[in-house]
C-alpha cells in the first residue's frame, strides 16, 4: 500500500514539474471539514487545459483520542476534473480514486465501530460534483461531494487496548466517499 502512495505522489510531482506556473495554474487547498476532525490534509491541483485539471489530496490523522478511541488513517485521493465553464471557476465533475490505511475504534456513532476496533485498508473510486467560487486573485472557496465504491479489508479486535483478533474480513461500501468545503490558494 505504501508503494501506491509513493507512485501517486511521484506522478503528481512529474506533472507539476513539467508545467510552467502561470496565473491560476497551480493551487493548494485544505478541506475545512477534515480539519474539524483533527485530520491534517493538504491538496494540490494543476490546470491541464482550459476545462480540465488534476487534483491530489493527502489526509493524515495520527491522533489517539484516549481510552483506545482513535480515527487514525492516511488517505490519498487523486481526481481528474472536467470544468463546465473554465478551470477553477464554477461547476465541475470529477472521477476519483481513493486509497487508505485506517485504525478506527470508539469514535463513531455506529455501534459496531464504537464497540470494536477495525484496522485495515481500503481502495475504491467514485464520481464528484463540485463548485468553486473565486474570492480574489489568489483565493477561492470550493464545495464538493463524491459518491462511489470502496472495498475494505480489515482485522476486527475487541474495544480494549490489547484485545485479541476477533476476525479478518472484508466489506464493500457504496455511498458518499468525500464531502468537502475547501479554501484554495493559487500559486502564481
């Protein structure tokens, strides 16, 4: 899984280095909703042409919340976007992939996660709709939602620290895969 993250980051760096920076060609962003959960996140987006862009976000939550409560994870989400008007202005549709490693316990209202600990990986894809509002020459605000599929493989443990492995399993998920309200800064 770690090799997948490195490959995605290498691709993003290659694409960025092959372009010359011009007005509103490269943006960095942070999702406020992830910030509210204590998840460190940083995204980058580059303009491919007048109506297409490539976006990559990396999200990391290393925190223990006490008494074996945690939402630890690292999540990487590359996305290709098609803009209805022009890049970085107005509405867009996207195709997204997501890769994560996670370790959750006692932190959600869902009984199964509240009463157990799940540690594993996920991989999936989805489609996105979003809208971006230009606030100034350098700043923008974006709202987006993605729906799609994720395949989760996991080890299930009891809720207490050091509890034995209960089972190894997998599951499939269909539904929202990302919700975002992001502040964006354009590098010019």
